[in-house]
C-alpha cells in the first residue's frame, strides 16, 4: 500500500463526516474506501474485519436485527483481543467491572477522546 498520498478529498466526499470521531488526518485514498480497515484510527485491521464474520456464524442470534446486546457480546472479545495484540502481552479481564485487572495502560485503550465536533456526550 505504501505511504498515504494526501490530497483534497473528492467533491462527493465530506472528509469531516468520513473521519467522524476518529483523530484528524488529511484525506488520502489509502485511508478511505476498502483500505480504511487497515488503519487503527477507524478499524481493528484484518483481525476485526474477519472476527465478526467468523463469530457471527457461531453465534447467530435468535432475535431479529437490530440487536445491540448481541452485537456487543459478539464484538467484545474481538476488541479485548485487539488491545492485547496492540500491547503485545496477555491481559486479565474483569467482566463485572468491564476493566482490565491491574493494567491502566490496557484500560486506557478501552476508549479514546473524540474530536471536539463529535463529542456529543
């Protein structure tokens, strides 16, 4: 893929809406379209991309979509695994508290600051 080639976004794309709450980055085709999934600002890479498809086969819900509770349970292990991968070490998860045990660095990766225009809370 190489280094991103920054340029003005196409007239049909609102770059601010495309970024959403992710950290600011100038437009580049490499960070958009199909390959956006390889940037951790927007996605969890290939791991996250394929997790939901594999897990969905095993955990098909009995309730119709949308089912946010189901989606949360299905994607939580993927998010936790991605944090472990990013830190390069095993982690201990406290499901009741929804925090990693004794690991402030891992807990910091559970969320991130939104860009000001997207901080609606």
